[in-house]
C-alpha cells in the first residue's frame, strides 16, 4: 500500500475490499506488527497480533458464508492525524440460507505510513451470530464462561 494514502483512504480501501470479497488482499493494508482488537466479540474479547495472524484471520473469514456490503460509511478524522473513526452498516447476506441482515459497526484505526498499525473494531456480534443461526450456541458459550453465583 503506498505510503502517501491518508488514513481515511486506507479505511475506505479496507471496506471496499471486504465488500468486494477480496479477502486475500486485506492483509496488505496492515503493518507487520499490527494489532486488531475486537473488545465486544462474543463470547469473549479477541485480539489478533501480527501480520501472519491477521492474514490467517482474513483467510478464515473468506470461508464464512457471508456477503457483506458496506453502507452509509462515515469516516471522521481526529486531532491525531494518524487516527480515524469509521462508522458504517453492513448489509449482510448468509449465502447458505439466503437470510439477510444489517449490522452497525464502528472502527477506530491508527494508520501510519499507509498501513494500519492498530484497530479496535466494534461490531454487534450477537446480530452476526443470529444471522448465521449460531445464537443458541453463543448463549451456551457465554453462560459456561461467565462466573455465576449459582
């Protein structure tokens, strides 16, 4: 990715590649030591560190029966020129069932020299699990991983 791209442009390219299902091209947007965090992932927060792990994650994403189209994206620049905040919806389709859904998202990205060095991605994982028919399994996993008082 050229170093002259602005953080806004890098995030716009990322979302376009997801919409175009160009999963194999996504990792090239990330720095070798990049970190992706999903603080609201269910059943537990998730962190992906390093380009090889990121490449593996997006290779796995390519196998999911999902088609995601980015809609209504707004990218906000911040006082720090390396950080942008993107808000958007995915209009999604589960390709195996034909079920459609919409999920809202926010991503806070730090981009240096044309590469994403860090991102915190906030997606509604319950909507995604429900669309894919995995909500009961998700609830079970959450119940078994949450300490209770009996």
